[in-house]
């Protein structure tokens, strides 16, 4: 009997002619208080237990919606918590971000470049123009303190200044460094950014970070940027795992192999040949550059290979290997370009997170390649010919005011004097020029390499264009 009923039900379900019976059965089922049990209808109609508990489900949904809205409302009132959540990076680490991208308008901000070499400043020019207030940046003016006797360098700079609003020069050839500070960076109402002429990269947020940090910490003497290739910074970056294993290419590439000199991207480099890995875990820092325009290649990233490279000899010594050896500088620059391409500049952050990644130098000497300082502070100080010692150590000590590194303000410093000649035999300057052309230079201000010891090339004028395009 049960089997016959099941067979008749299947026949009823599969028979298209049974649709009339279905319509006739529906009222009868409803009168009996039973849900309609057509098998096709059950395919999408809610199950009986859900139908009976639908009021409970609706109540739970409304309760969840109310709880979510209440949490959002509560979170928006807790500004400190919301701000901290907003400053967590992709890896869950807290990093203070810019308070505002808008330039402060209650005091002038002036950059002073200690100028001497056009080959570097041609690259720097793109970043300076990008940071001018008229282009959406923070700098009201850029002053080039001319400290060279090379007439070609001076003529080139004069032509750049003539066609660039916001630029001007001042002749300081008869002054020592201390006098330059006292004569040109001591207006009490001005915030100054002092920088060297061989800064080859400035992150878009670097100057805003320095300005805002100096405002937020009036107790500070000055704020210095986190410079790639700085003496103490190289040691810190190494121990922050920001330095990657690189070595100079052991042989010249075949003439059919493109050296990718026109690209700054480290990902386009071949790997260092494993059969050429040095057997020793100590890199010989006395080696000269193997050839002109050579490149450095990446080794496999592991805890052993990094010890085969120059950075393993980095030390917190003011005049030690990090200041003298070109190979330590080269490895830092190649590592930086790789980290920049991988969007991993967070590897360079260090210091007190609660105060915005600041590092108190505790009256220890540090390079002043890129520094923010109030003119009133300079006016109240005694800056000697050894301006680095005065700015980083002597004056902060005497005045009881700390000198901070803002590790979020990332710039790249090309070379110290003892490093420069051999470092220029790498292709790094071409790579930095390529990076500037792609990310900082306007469409009508594209750069070509200026050879050293060559006559100054003509500077072509260009119309004003948008220099604040997105930058890496």
C-alpha cells in the first residue's frame, strides 16, 4: 500500500497534466492547516522549521543590525582608538600617519640646498619642484647655497633658477658651513629644510612628516630624515632586515644581454650566479669597483647569504666602514630600490611607535643630510664649521633639547666623500634618474644623464605641469 502511494506521487509529480489537480489541492490543504507539499515547490520554499521560526530569525537579524550600527557609532566617538586602527599597516603594526596633507600657512617653509654638483641636483630638481607649494607641496622657496668654484656647475644652476619660480641662489663660496647656517637659516619665523645636493630620492611624505613632527615636538632641537646610506642608519636598517643580500656582478654581461640600465626596478635584474658565490662569509671591503657602469645582483635571501655581503661590516661608528666604504653604500641603495618596488618601506621604520616612529639620538652624532629646524633655534645656537657636530651633538646637549630621527621621512643620500668615486662606477645614478623620471619629473622636465667633467648642457624651459602625480 505504501509503495503504491509513493509510485502514484511520483507519477503525479512528473506528469505535466497534473497542474490542474495542484491548483485544486491548494485550497484544501490550506483549509486543513497543512503546508502545501508539492515536491517541486519544496525545492525553493523554506523548510517547515524555518517557516515556523521565521519571527525568531527576523528578531535575530534586527538585533545583529542594531548591534553593528551601535558599535560603529561608539567607535566613531572614540577618536583615539579609531586613529590607531587607521594607522595599522598591512602587517598589523602601528605607524603614525600624516595628520594632514595641507601645508601650514602661518609660517614660511624654505629649503636650503648646499650646492656644488649639477649631476646630482639635476635629479634632485624633480623632487624639489614636486614639493614646491605652488605644485601642491610644502616648500615656499628653495635656496641654493652655492659652495663651488666650478663655473660649469654655477652656469647650469643659474639657468635652472631663471626658469623655475620659487628657486633662487645665494653665493656662500667665501663662508664656512657654520656661517652658512647663521647667515641663511636663522630667520626666527621660518622653518628650514637643510639638505645636501646629492639627495637622489625624496618620498612624497618626507617633508610633511618632518614639518609636522617638528610642530608636534617643540622640545626638539631638530628633526632629521631617515636617510638611506647614513652612517648610523645603515647599521639600524641592517638590523631591521631592510638590507638585502647583493654583490657586484662577477663578470661583464654578454653583449647580447640587456643590462636594464634604463630601469630602476630591481626585479629586472638577474640573480647572482650560484656557482660564483664567494666561499668566505666575510666580504673584502678593500675591493675596488670591478668596472665602470657595473651593476649589483641579488643573492638568495637567507640568513647565511647576507653575511657574505658588505653590510655585515656596518657599524655605529661615525667614521667607520659605513662612512668610508663604497660597497656598503651600493648594497644599501640596491636594497632600497628593491624595497621601494615591493612596497616594503615599512622595513625602514624604527623608534618609539607612540610618538610616531621617532628615534632619540641621545646626543650621538648623526648625518645631517636632510634636516628640519626652526630658524629661531639656529639663531639661539652656535654653529661651527663642523656643522654636523654642532647640530647633532653640541647644541642639543648644551640646550637640553633632543635631536630626533623621524623614520617615516625617507630620503636617499647618494654618497659620502670617501665612497663617491667608486660608487659612481655602478649604474646606481642612472637608476635613480630613471626613478625620478618615472615618479617625480614632469612630462616636460624629463632628465638625461649629465656626465661628470663634461660642459654644462643647455636647460630647456618647460611649462608648468602637474608635478604631484602619484609617486611610489
